[in-house]
């Protein structure tokens, strides 16, 4: 949910240009609602489409597999000071970071005001000195954050999938530019043309990209980073040690999976 346009010219030129270039105005966005079923609370756009889900009794837990994989960015950039996110949804990763990374300031941009309006239904903390949720256009917002983020998480979806403006070379170039030295990015690719996105990211990050499949889901998580990595350089034990025990339990398997994939990719790169 990374795109929004605050203009209000009705059916005029702005509206026609928005339709032409795939920009969605607030009035065009779907209205989300909350569904409670069994142990779960879900954010949905329709009865058949779940956007986000949480354990009602443990709202800070990373329930969905791909969210734990995305947070494996902490393997490559432990103890980040500033984290950016495109797409709020039910706030799974926002809550995880706010709880377990007290040293980090988290900025989130979400284009759908209906999603933000439901943040308390999903136990997303109010804005404070470490968390700020912005209503705005993710593609435009990221252009204002050059060199800001140690970690950038992109999970921008609407009911149609990844918006066109979050699927361009310019957008991924801007994501790279938004990273601070040593920064790492992760993006969720769900039911989309993953090869296209991977190719764009490889151009933006000079080939320093790795994609992981989620075995039980239709998601793929792609990682991209600035600094050159060497075989044996990544240390899951040290990265996990920096985290509280509750966070280590959730992220340990994701760290191990990412480390194995990285080592295989780096070994091939240096052997070739």
C-alpha cells in the first residue's frame, strides 16, 4: 500500500493523468475492514482477500513467514539506527521493530488513509520519538529520504498487487539512494512478475541482490545491499546476539536460511 495522491480536482486533468499513469487517488482506494476469526485478527479489502493477519493474543509476533524473512535484513545490518518502510498494512514489522529494536527510529509511509485509521485495531503504537507513520505516496516519499535508512522494507500492495509506481527502475534507484552507507533493503514480491523486479533491483544495486522463495507461500523476498560481501563474512550468531530473546526465537531460522543462500551465491560468484 505504497501509493496515494492527495489532489482533489475531481474528474479534471489531474484525475485523467492519474488514471493514465497508474496513480491512485484516495477516493479510488479500497476501504479496508477488520475481520476477527478464531485466534486471528485480519485486515481485508474483501471477504476473500486478506492483506495482513495477526495473532490477537500476541499482536507483536511476526505471524506470517515472509515477514520473518524480510526482517532477516538484520543479519546484514544489525542494530540499525533508522528503518524505513513502504506499506503499513497490519503493522507486523512496525510493531516488531518498535518492540525489539529500541535504538531504532522507524518511519512508515502508507497511502491508504483507511489502513492508517485501523492502526489501533492492530495494536500499532501511536507515533512517538521512535515511530512516525506518514500518509503519502511511497514513490514520492522515498525521494525525500536520500541517505537516511540503514534498513528499508518495501511491502507496498493494494488489492491489485504491487502498484505500477512501485515497479519502476526509477523507484528502485530511489530506494538505493535512500540507504545510508552499509544499508540493506528487502522487498516482498507476492504473486507478481518477480523476474522483472529482480532485474530492476540488480541494475539499481549493481548485482548485489538475492531472492528467497517462501516454501509454503506465494511470496518471494528479495534482498539488496550496498557494501560488497565476502564468503564467510556474515555471522548469524553475532547478529542474533544483539537481539532480545523473543526476537531471536522468531528470526533464528530466517537468519540461517538467508546465510546459507548468501554463502552459496557468494561462493559461486568468487569461483567464477
